[in-house]
């Protein structure tokens, strides 16, 4: 009977040791999961900052080219206004003379609706 009691004690000790090993494994797993979660969060934050920096650089680049584009449009507009002013100055006298000729040279005619 003593041998049987000793065998039971060995089994209980082995069971206790197995429970400790399982518990230690669970703690290691929990620690590794926490560490992996923290590393993933750090990687996500690094990626977010990298993308945000890229976005800011692209935004500044596009904003700068927008200013350049606006300046080019203003310059072209001023150039076209100058050309139009020059054409007006060139043809102003001819247009005024032609208008005066048409207004002062009236040829009385019966309107086509009144003609029979």
C-alpha cells in the first residue's frame, strides 16, 4: 500500500509540475502577444507618420506649383489685355469713321414689308 501511495504522490507531483509548465507557457504567450501588439502599434504609428510626411511634402509641392500656375495665368492675361489695348488703339479711328459714315449717310428706302 505504501508503494501505491508513493505512486499517487508521484502522479500528483507530476501533475503539479505539468500545471506549472502550462502556466509558465501561458504567461510567456501572453507576454509575447503583448510585445507583438506593442510592436505592431509602433509599426502602424511609424507608417502613419511616414505617409503623413509624404502627404505634406506632396501638398507643399502642389501648392507651390499652383502659385506658379496662377502667376503664369496672370502674366498671360496681362499680355492679352495689352494686345487688345494695342488693337483698339490701332483700329479706333477707322471704326469711328466707319460708324459716322453709316450714321450720317442715310439712304431713305421703303421697308420691304411695306412694298407692294
